[in-house]
C-alpha cells in the first residue's frame, strides 16, 4: 500500500495487528487506494514468548498461504482473532491453535468428520483418522489397519486438558491434510515453514 514503509504507517503493519482497512477505487478491477486505521496491536504480547511468537508466525503464514484474495471467511476471521488474543496471555492457546487448524481445513473445503467411526458407525473409542477420507475410525474399526491411519488424540475431539504431547499428535493429523490435500489444491505449493517451526517447538516442550 502507498506509504506502507513510512515511519507513520510501518509500525502498525505488523504480523498479528488488527486493522480497519478501507479500499477505494473507481472500478473493481483497479488497484485502488487503501487507508488503514489500527484497532489492536499484538506484537508486544508475544515478543517475550518464543512459543507464542512461533504461533503468531504460523497463523499469519498459513492465512497468507491459503486464503483467496477478496474472498470473505467471517467465521475463520472470528476464530483467528480469538486465537491471537490468547497468544502471550494464556497457556491454553496451543490447544486453540490446533482447533484453529481444524477450522482452517474446514473453511478450505477439507473438513474432517470426527463424529463417528467410518467403519462401524460407533461413537466410542475413536482413536484414528483415515488419511483417505478424513473420517474418524474406532479401535475396533481400525483392526489390522491401525498402522496406516493417522492419530486422533483427545484434543482433536474437544476433550482432554490441552497436554502438549496430545496436541503434537493432533498436529500430525492436521498437518497431513494441509500438506496432502490443501497444498495439492494450491498447485502443490509447500506449506509455510513457519508452521513446522511451531510444530517442532511444541514437540520440544511436550
């Protein structure tokens, strides 16, 4: 945007900043002009927390990577604001991040169905996710195929206490669909490295 590198504007154009942006142009296909007003800055809250900073970079990297230009995603926007507000202020944000990745996949058309077992229809003992269908599979339904399925930890089911080891397992599963479904739709562009840095950081602390 015009003046984005100026001393007045550059400090507010930071990752994680919440802005009110107005775009004006004579015709829709014109480049137009943006005006920006700051709503909330989050940089200070995460700068002293390396894990939260990694989370912020992963969120902004994934959004830049996959959201089509000018396409609204109001529910994902609301979830993102909630997640960013937790970073640097609460220990529960890694769990919120995992569920945010689930919401991102859903918004992009690759939502997982974790309601019941794809094989038996059971609601109990759900322990895996099929990499082919994105549906949950129970212990009984998995049988001898368990080693070919993805993990379904309690954190992905909305249960558990947000244990980092459990969250790491969940990120293996969401990561599979980001890399093998979403990335394929985006001309096989690689998933931003910032996400893997966050995954590695969570695994080290777990």
